[in-house]
C-alpha cells in the first residue's frame, strides 16, 4: 500500500483505507511521488495538510507548541485537595470522569476553544468558592463542582494534539501533555503540605485559583484548532474575530447536537477503547491509592512531620519527570524499530509495546512498597519504588493515548475522554478501599494483591497486539449517527 492511501486513511475520506485495515507509512520510499513531506524531505506528512493557511497543520511550529504548552499547563494545575484528606476527593474524582465526557461532546458541537474557555472560567469560580467556603457542606459542594470543570485540558488534550500535529510528531506531543497530567497529583500535595504547615488550608485553594486565573489569561492566546478536512477550501468558514471564536459564535458547522452527544457512546462500543479503559482503571487505581494514603503511612509508621511529608512528595515529582524525559525518545525509538522490521509500516499496536516495561516498573514498585511498609524498611525504599511506579504509569499513559489516537483518529476526543474515565473511576474506587484495606490487613499482602492485578492487566495490551488489528478490521472505524461530514 502506498503512503498516499495511508494519508487518505487519516483524513477519513476513504474508509477502506482507514488505519483499521492498513498501517501508516512514513518513509518517502513508500510514497507515490506527490505527497508532501516534512523538512527532512523523507518523512511523509500524515494527514496531508491543505493549501489553506487557516489549516492548523499549516500553522508555524512556534504557535502549535505554544498551544500545546498552554494545554499542558491547564492539565497539570495541581490538585491541592488530595493532600487534605480523601473525604473531599471522592466526589471530585467522580465529577472529573463525568466532566470529561461532557467536555468532548460539547467540544464536538461548539468547538474546542469556547468549551475550554468556559470550563476554565468555571474552574476559577469554583476554586474561589473552595477557598472562601464558610461551612464543610459548602466546601464539599465546591470540590465536587470544580472537578467537573477542571478536566477540560486533560479530557480534550488529544483533540488539540490531533488537530495540530502530524502522525510522526504525536507521540512526543502526547508525552509532553500526559507528563503534565501525571505530575499533577504529586505537585499539589508537595506544595499543599508546606502551605498547611505554615498557614491556613484556604491558601491551597487561593493558590489554585491564582494559577487558574493565569490559565484563563493564557487561553486568550489560543485559537480554535478544529478544521473540517472534508470541505474544499472555498467552502471553509471565513474567520472574522478571535473573540467570536472564543465565545463559540464563529465555528465550523459540525452536524447536529444529537450526533455530538452520541460520539462518546459510539467510541466505547469499540472493543479496543473499552479494553484500554479497563486497563487504565486497573493500573491507575493503585497510583491514586498510594498517593491518597501515603500521608497516613508516613505519619503513622515513620513519624513524618508536615514539612517532611511535603518533601517526600518530591519523589513522585521525580518519577513523573523521569518518565517524561525517558519517554521523549523511547516511544519514537520503539516506533522506528517496529517500522524497520515491518517494511516501513507502523501499525497502531506498535504503540502498546511500551506497556510492557511500564508494567514491569509498576509491578516491581508496588511489590517492594508492600514489603517496605510491612517490615518498616527505611523510608527511602518508599521514595524510590514509589517513583518507579509513577515512571511506569507515565510510560503507559503515553502508550495507550497514542494507540487509540492512531486507531481512531476520527474520535480523538472521545477516546481521550474514556481514558480519563478509566483513570478517575480507578481513583474513585481506590479512595474508598485503600486506607481501610491497608490498615486492616498486612501491607505486603494488600499490595501483593494489587501487584497481581497490575501484572494481570498486562494481558490486555498483549491481547490487543495479537488480535487488536483483526478486531478493528471487523468493527471498522467510528461512524457517528447523523454524520453527513467527517469530523
């Protein structure tokens, strides 16, 4: 198959050439001679950009990378609430998952930019509400509501990346964005521990509100990235005002509202999407469980002060950064290795190879953490092997996002939202069971069970690597009801 056909597949113009039934070819050697390439003259651009300067694929790299960094910043805004007790985290986690689905289907109808702006405005307002709450019910209500709106950049990040970047650029861009997501649960408690140690807990939420206000200002630098590639250039909307695009008054027509609402449900009916959601649920539950209960472990077993506890969270930040740095080249290296061994073709399933080293890191990290807690080993064991677990989840996060984006580019927002649902449901479950489970039984036994679950979860990427392509061929691409145009 020529690269031209692979290019058409990503543009969704010819379903028979969709990557569900064919791989991606990136080397000029496989091109038929008239496809556009990157600056190196060899790497084929997938999808092929149009001649329209308003096409986000044609935007200067500086503009695209600035938008990516802003989306990453918004995704990484620290959640200080997790450092202040699990009682205020449960409802927040539930709404993070629900809000992710609303984010993507409303973005599919109104556009990426207006939903991001409105959600960030509401996150700022509810952050102020958290800080100023005069009663616990009021504070708890604010924590629940802020979860619904604070999720926009995490749930919608894949949409923005898919809109702006070419296939060969996406793994590194996903790695940057997902690194912000993974570091967030550790940076928040790291800062909050020092805030509570030296002052009022309210300042946790005032700081969050200040950072949210900065994010709201940064959104003013962003432009709408959705571009309907099924329309010829002469039929594309003529942009008049960024303010109108920010408010959703100027946008690409994207079909009926019913069609937009149905998109997440169509996505979860695809077997690979459902299995990856379960995979992330089974892995991220213990990331959140360890993070939520770590203050209890360290204060009870090791007598850590609030200051020492805050410093300990730096180990999680280190693990996140390590996963980000190593992943920056590892994901591309694996893709290039796979391509060389398969005649220049990259199948979506190649992205899942990184799930194996990720699984090993998480399994070893959890297992040693259990023994360290059971036998009261030096706290350095908790720091090192906790960071190892976090590095592993960082690898896995980039791998599964890249896999589903490669498999279903027509549903970039929807697959990203379901990954968020898997993550938040795992955290939702872990906040209920982790502390009673660990304190009511041997830590080594409890974390040993979690280690077994993590190891068993590795069977999911294995299944998808063996049967995933055939499953995708059988089910075909995502087809949304009332769809007169591809989106």
